[in-house]
């Protein structure tokens, strides 16, 4: 009977994986909608606890979410595109400045000929492609418009995402209760426990860490803007988005902002203000943002996040990238459960009888001990 049950779940798992691979091209709007609904459910629950109806609570969260997305595309994205164009157009000047400053030092200290860096070739490569690199909105629209079916697919997906998000968000608690009711009673406590732990792990990253990343991006951008850096918004956003890996945002931000401020002002003292901006941001993150938004919940390890996203993209494309973190969170919880079960099993147990000596009686101080 036990073997039959194992074969049943293996077949179910294999069929589910095959269906995911076959239906991946059409599942993206459903997964994006589920992702947005998952992020908004706690806020909808909070509003519902304040006396609002579920539909009204969902409507408030839904409108707020898509208003923020709309504002991003209408205002922030064009500004970012302008800064990317300006940054790429100035890369040749950055390269010339680097050669003029670092070239003599490398030649004097390490006897390195600056010509081996092939700066002119890099400048030609950048200047010949900067228009394509900067105008990513225009290029994306042109690429999509080449095929009518692609346009229809994108329009259909964009139209489906808000509809799916609204209905999933409205019925989220009922769907969770329905799935729990379908579980066999013998495994329901274990599955419910693993589901709660998975929600804590995934929520710690998606809800908490993403808010920390966005807050850091705003702090970095505002601080660098006060310093007078031209690319404050671009550098701040990049540093904030990569800060899910501890200290990576700090390293990337200080490196890029340091070079940019040196090139812009030709004054080493301005590096001090860049360090102040990132130092203050790190203090705010450690004392306010992380305790307030993430708390004591254990999120995913940064290396796990990176590997999961890359592996998901390699196996299933964009759909795999969206699915990577939820799968990684569930697998992390399952592995911790397996680890805890093993530590409590008789295989690991410390009360097991000690094995017999392999080489005869113990020798201590030259004497046999029986």
C-alpha cells in the first residue's frame, strides 16, 4: 500500500512538471497575477480587520498597486532611459579619464603598457551601439511590432494580469482554505506546517527584502542627488536592486558613484560625501529598515536566490524566473524539515551504542586499558 502511494505521488509530480513545461508560454500572466496577489493579501487582510469588506479591501489594494506601476512607467522609466543614454554616451570620456589617471601609475608601478587595454576599441564598440543600448523602450516596441501575433499576445497578457490579480486577491483566503480542506487528514498537519514555514521564508524575501531594496534605492538616489551627482537616480536604483546580496549594493554603489563623482568634479574630497551617503544608508538599513520590514523572519540565502533565478531562467525562460523564488522557498523549508527529521532519527541519535574498537584495546601512557 505504501509503495502504491509513493508511485502515485511520483506520477502526479511527473505529470505536473510536464504540464508546466508545455503550458509555460501561457502561464506567465497567471503567475504574475498570483505574485501580485500574494504580495497584496496581507494588506487586504489588514484592511478587512479594520472593518472594510473583502471586496472593498481588495479594491483599495488593487488600485494602489496598479497606480504605483502606472506611475513608474509614466514618470520613472523615461527618466531612467534618459540617464542611461547620457551615461552610455559619456563612457568614452570615462575611459579616457581612466587611461590618463591610471595609465601612468600602471606603467610606473607595474610596467604595464596602457595600450594593452585597447581603450580605443572599447570606445568604438560603445559609441557604435550606444543608441541601441540607450533606447531600450523604442527598440522593444519596434521588435514587438514586427509580428502581429506577438503584439496580440502581449496585449492579451497585459490585459489578463490585472483581471487575474483582482480575482486571486479577492478569493485568496478561500482558495487556501479549500486546498487545506482537500488534503488527506493524515498529512494535513505536516503540509500545513511546511506551507506556513514556506510562507514565512518567501514573505521575508518578497515582502520584506523587496521593500528594503526599494527604500535603499530611494535613500541612495536622494543622497547622491544632494551630493550633486549627475547619475544619482540610475546609480541609486542599481545599488538598491542588487542589495538583496549583503554588501553587494554597498560595493557596487560606492564603486560606480566614486568613479562618477571623481570624473564629474575632479576632486578626491567628494569621495568622502559618497561614503557618507552609503554609510548613513547602511545604518538606516541595519537599525530601522531590516528590523521593521523583515524582522526576525529567516529569508532565503543570497546565493540561493541567485542560483534559483539563473536556474529557473535557464530551464523555463522568463516563466522559470518568476517561478524560481517560490520553488526555492518551498525546497528550503523541505530540506530543513528533512534535516530536522534526520537529527531526531535513530540513525543520528547519540544514544546509540558505541561501535566496538577497531584496533584492539585503547593505549594510554604506554599501558593497556581493558
